[in-house]
């Protein structure tokens, strides 16, 4: 698969993004390709841990720690699932969710947070959004994979 390699230097951390040029390639059926997950988390260590677990279990993962950069990439790349931290600088998870929905109303989005009180605090806002799931950090690797597989296998993009 051909692509463009871009290097960004953010806070002295080298983050590598590969953007695949889908317009030159035939669309693969879902069962012919790895599921691609986009992680947005401003805590680099947490994002890298999630990325490692998911990649070890056969997923393609792209990690962003800056929501503004992520939004530009999201406009041109296809993802099967988004894992989005709620509390981040520049934009919060809800703002990012709304931007994603403008690009793809059928996107599967799961919020992740280390703060249980945010789940209660944002309960009303969460109930009005079509989210696929909610994950409390930290999460065990096996549980993460189980939850991700459940969200990906669901025909709907919302939690029932």
C-alpha cells in the first residue's frame, strides 16, 4: 500500500503519521483489511500503550495527541473506530466528536477518560450523543480488546 510519510515535531516528541492515498486504490471489502482505529489522547504514554495493545491484536492504529492536527487527517482518512479522550487542550472530546460527525455521521466513536466523575458530570451530554462506547482508564488489555471488538462488530454506531 503506498502512502505519504509525514513527520510532526510536537513538544519535542516525534510522531509519525502515515496517510494512505485511498483514491488511487480499489476499495477493499471489510473482511479483506485490518480494522483501523484512530486514538486521540493528549497523554502520549497512554496513547502509546493503547496503540501497542491494539496493534498486538491485529488492528491498524493511528495515534494523535493534538486534536487540531487529528481533525485535518480525519477529513481525508477512513477509520473504523475512534477512541477519544474527553479532556484535552485546545478542544475537548465532545467538540471533536461533533467535527467527526460532520465528516461521517456513521462513525463509531468511543470516549475514554481517567476520571470517573466526568462520566457522571457529562451524563446528560453523553445521552444526547450517538456514541459507540465509554471506557474508563486505566483498562486491562484483554478488556480493551473485548470492548473494541464489540463496538466494531456492532451494526449500529450507538450504545443501546
